[in-house]
């Protein structure tokens, strides 16, 4: 596996990597140290993935994905939650599930208020350039991808893709009894730029969605007699009109 390097957590190094390469991979342990994430806060945050509703919009017929969703306005680094709304992507970006207003269970307010997420919001807002309009539309997605005997779990069933936004933050929350799930990065013309495994809690990647395609390979259970899943947080930023 062509494993791209994790960056030291100096903010200027992350900013430089985003500017030069269009993405920056971050080590979870270093991120926890930088944001001073405590064990109790992380445990409560990660436990919220145990209560996600089913994703009923999978055009491939799969029932391997659970999800919660929330939307925010970010202005001057300050996040305000918007009324619950559907998630929408054009088929130009999501040929499998696009052109449909998809309603998911809302993220719990306790999850939003958790210091872990508040720190991650501040980290992302500081790393991404100010929106041209001065405001970001931000969407938060909690994903659990389950793998079962005879049914692989597909984190990105649409394949290598752009999300149709400006910036993306992806962070691993948990891997339980699964193998594979490799993150792949590519240029807009499909040229591979690298691949790596988000293996430990907090391992993350920041992406310039205009310049980078991304995708994750399917996960499979290691022990087919035990539950198996991959939990991830995805936060997207798009300049608000």
C-alpha cells in the first residue's frame, strides 16, 4: 500500500499541505494532544455512534449503513445549528444516490455540544480558508458501516468521488472487527495520488474537494461470528450564498 505520510500537527504544516497537495493526513494521537481531548469526552462522543438510524436511501439495496446528520452555518469560526433539513447531492457527484432529498435522523444535541466536536469544529474552521462569502454551510455526518457474512460494508459505494462541496474533514472514530477500508486519494482526472488506512481513533484527513477525489474500499468482518463495523465522522464545508 502506498501509504502517504501523516503530518506533524503544526498548523502551518497542515495549511501548507492543503495548499500544495490538496489534502493533509493527520495522526489521531497527535490530534488528540493538540485539541486536548479528554478520555471521558471522547468515550461519550464515540458512544453516540451506537445509536444511529438506518440509511434507507441506498440505491444498491444495501442495508449496511447507519447515519445521523446535522447542518450548520459557520461565520467567523462560530457555528450555529440550522433547522433539520435533508442532505442533497447531484448525480454529477453521487451517481448512486444523487438527485434525491435524503432525510436522516438528526444528530443528537448532546453530540453537538460535546467538547470533542466543538474542538474539531474550531480546528476545521481555522484550517480552511474563509469562505468567499464569509459564511460556510456545514454538514455533519455520523456514519457506521457494518459488515456481515455475505455482505461487505461499503463506506463509499459511489466509488472515487468528489462531494460537490469546497472542503471535507474525515475522521475515524472506531474500527471493530473489520479488515480493509483503505482511503484512496486521486486527482480530478482519476490519477492515483496515494492510499492509506485510517486505523486508530482520531486518524483524519482534510481534503480540498475541488482538487481531490477520495474513496474508501469495502470492509469485511475478521471474525464472522462477531459484529463488525467502521465508524467515521465526515464534516463538509461549502461557501454559503
